[in-house]
C-alpha cells in the first residue's frame, strides 16, 4: 500500500512540474511575440535590419583585415586614413554605391562622451556630428553604423545612410 502512495505522489510531482514548464514556455512565447508591439509603442521600428547591420560589420572587418591587416595597422598607428584612405574608399564604394546615398568611413576618439573626429579628406565630415563635436543621431530614415575599437579611445567607424530605392 505504501509503494502505491509513493508512486502516486511521484507521478503527481512530475505532472505538476510538466504543467509548470508548459506555462513558463507559453509565457515566454507570449513575451517574445509581444516585442513587435513594444517596438511600435517605443517607436523603435526602423528599417534597419539585422542583415544590414551584419553586412556593415562584415564589410568593416573585411576592409580592416585586407592585405594581412595592413589597413588596420596603418589606421591604428597613424590615427588617420592617410595611407589607406583611397583603398578603403574604392572598396566601400564598389560594395555600397548602389545601395546607400552616403558612405562614411573614419577615425574618431571618444572620451568622456566627447566625440572628436579625425581629419578625413576621403569621406568628408561624419553625418550627424554637430558643430560642438557631439556625435548625434543621423537623421536618415535608414542608417547602419558599425565601429571597431583600435586603441586608447580610438575607434574606426563605417556609417551607411540613406538607402536607395531598388527600382
């Protein structure tokens, strides 16, 4: 008789645990599906997709690692695009000239929330930077930004803005 009660008790424990797991799974699915409505409420629904971001990231890393990392070391050591700017400009324009209105690649320091761009005769001034040097949000409806830390508050950034219509 005791073993029958023990079996019933153990069975009930597993049934309750299974129901709890199913409820937790159901709640997780509801939360995940509600994220779209949260994005709409917070106005976070931009046209930037994960694929765009990954594409920019891969391009940035690919350019930096070209020629066995020559571009990366040149930019890191000289704090500018002096030796590699023309190469970078040619590569990025070949990749993105048909997809984006503005392609910007440059070096900047970011210390204590102060953005200071380095001279950039290849790509001009970074869009979204105010006259006081604060790095603002780009006003374009569609933009992709990726940056890589080089050394001591020195970064390099690829910014793609203004997606062109594919018509």
